[in-house]
């Protein structure tokens, strides 16, 4: 499925739920950066889209929490630089995005030990 970042944001907003958004905001995600989409919807969308670092960075740069969760699933860990991975880590503002980034991207890198806290 070929989609650009704008189309993906429209799709995420179409799948949004005010109830889910309220729950995410309660967990500390700023309301202006929350769309209100469940992780299961994000995972299904990621499978349809496929890997693309370019698209993943575009989604990440929207600032939307759910777009960042989706971006993590779209990154190809073999093709993303250590510097870009460091940049992503510095922009994480929630525990769930941190978990998502660690288990879906960083741990899959050959140099993942370089990202361990010392």
C-alpha cells in the first residue's frame, strides 16, 4: 500500500476514538500531539504500508504520538544510522514510545549494545 504521510495522518484520524484519546492524555501524552488510535490499529496499518525510513521520518516529524509509534514500526533497523537512532531517543516523551522504540528498533540493531546506559 503506497501512502504519503499526509494520507496516513488522515487515516489515523479516521480511526481515532475520543475515549482512547482521553486515556492516552491521562497517561501524560499532550493532547495536541494525540490522535487517539489504539496500538492494534497502528500495527495493522504498519503491515499494510511496509518498511520505509523516508516515510517513517516524515511521520515522526509530525509530532503526533501515534504517528511516531507507527514510524517506529516502519523504520528499517538495518538502514537507520546510529546518529538518527540517537536523535529519535532524545525526542521520546513517553514510556510507551520508549518501550516501542527499544523493542521494535533498537534491539534489532547489530550495535544495540552501544545504546545501553553506562
